[in-house]
C-alpha cells in the first residue's frame, strides 16, 4: 500500500465507538489519530484491559467508561477552607 492509502474506513464507521482496521503495515498507528472513534483495533478486535478507557465520539456518545477517565464521571470535587486561629498560623 502507498503511505497515503494504508487503510480506508467508511464515513459511517468514523462515528462509532470502535473501528477495526486491517493492514499489513504497522505504520497505520501514525494515521489512527485521524479516525474519530474511541478505540481503533489494528489487526484484532475486542481486545482491551479493564483499566483502558472506552467511549465514542459524536453521535455514539461523549464520555468514557473504565479506567481513571471513567471514574472521573462519578467524582464530586469539594474545596474546604478553614480559618485557623492566628496563633496556629505558621
């Protein structure tokens, strides 16, 4: 394959949570950033670690599940400010 034709994906596949890509060239990694899906599988499918964030783009949903990014959706941040007596200030 020429460098600019390593793989092709159909337009409807570019807005789904995952996109499989079959290519004999490992350089496809460099071009996978142009595919707007949450996960790009190169020469495999449905292989991931439970610590790996999973999610889609556009109509398939914004947000992530699993991993540290997925946990952030369930966290609430709070700031607590306490005025200490002046004699205890460093």
